[in-house]
C-alpha cells in the first residue's frame, strides 16, 4: 500500500484514472483493517454479522468520503478523518440493529413485571416524612410540566426507553442528532435554573424518589 | 403476545401525553449536576473528533485544549463510544508511531 500525505490523498482521489483507482483501493484496505479495532467492543470478527457489516460500512464510507472531500480541512491525518466517518456509519448501524432486536425482546419479556423494590414506600420513614416526599414528587412533576415542552418530554422518554439510539429518536422526532442534543441541553438548563430558583437541590429530589 | 397486543403496547409506549416514568426523572435530575450553561453539540464534537483523538494519542493535554469537547464526551454516551472506537483504531495503526512526541 502506498503511503500518502494528506495532499496526495486529496490529489489522487480528485484525479481520474489509475491514480484514483489505486487511492480508492488503498482507502478500502485501510478502512477494512481498522474496523475490527473500532468494533471490538460490540462485534467479534468471528461473528457471522461481522463481514457483511464491514463490507457495507466500507462501501458507504468510500461514498461519503468522496462526497465530502471538500469539507476535509486538514486538521488531522486524512486517514484519521476517514476512520471517524467509518466509525460513525458502523456504530449508527450497529445501534439501530441492536435496538431493533432488543426492543422487541423487552416488550415481550417485561409483561406483568413487578415494580422494582426501590419504588416501594419506605417502611422506616414516618408518615410525616413520607408525606413530605410525596409532596416533593408531585412538585417536581409540576415543574416538569411547566418547564419542558411536549417535544422535550417526548425526547427524554424516547431516549431512555430501552436505550433508543440518538439517531433513531431524532428520526422519530423529525429532527437530527445535533438538534436533539440541543433540545435536551435546553431542557436540562431550564430545569437546573428552576430548581436553583426554588432552592431545591438535586439530592433532595433524588432522596424523595429513592424512598418513595 | 398477538400482533394486536404488540401494536397496542407500542402505541401506549409512544403516546405523546405519557407521563415521564419516575426512573427517567431521577436520571434527568442526576444529569443536572453535570449540566453547564455552555455545551457543544454532537455535531461540534464530530467535526473536531479526529483532531482531538490525534492530540490524545500524541500525549498532549487534549482535555485542556478542548474543554467543551471533553465535557461533551463525558456526558454523551454515543459520542464517547465513537471517540473510544477512534482511539482504539489510532492506537493500533501506524499513526501512533508517526505522531507520538519524541
């Protein structure tokens, strides 16, 4: 495989003929060599899903790299930029697939499951303390109603539900991952400021929920 | 579970006026402690991730150079996964040899 500088990668990929073909072939090999490391936490190379995923991700990465060549600013090595693109494509696909598989299992498995023990009333606390905690929970729920928009509430519920990936939640909310993060950041900031205004600490709130 | 039951459960899960479950409220409240006024988005992180990862591999203090990016990686699970995957690739490629400080 030919070693290239950033400038050489760009020149070859923008050219036509054998130089471009050779650069594409080298890039393909580079991506395929890196994916086992990138995916090692999720998928073993022995897994039957591994090679089809690698082929799909490699193809999609090459297309995206060629499409976005103009946006490469040279702040890293060209191949690092390509690895970043390949990783985003691979993990997005893996998360989508994992979530699709697990969400169906969970819907079936969790039918009629009992409430977790931490949500039961605390038998050690007196009735007065329990009443205070119940009031706090009602108050926090009111704050959520007042401070969060319906879209923010929906986003929070979706993302926490069976670990739905950001991309999937963004698709359902007809937005993108970037805007979804901003939507949630705005929600967290509003809540933080409201609690601060009312002099309620997160610890107080958590204590009320944990011993409900 | 019949198909009708399944569809009904999915609809009930995704109905827009559903109350946020207690567990989610607790997660949300916990996240407030690491919420800053200024945070960068997943898109900002993606733009700089290759530069940031190389900086880390070279042994530079990447967190100090890009504190907003560092904070985002600490609070956003998916960006953190992508960053760690990129680090693993760089650690196992020739880049770590070429760019490591002498």
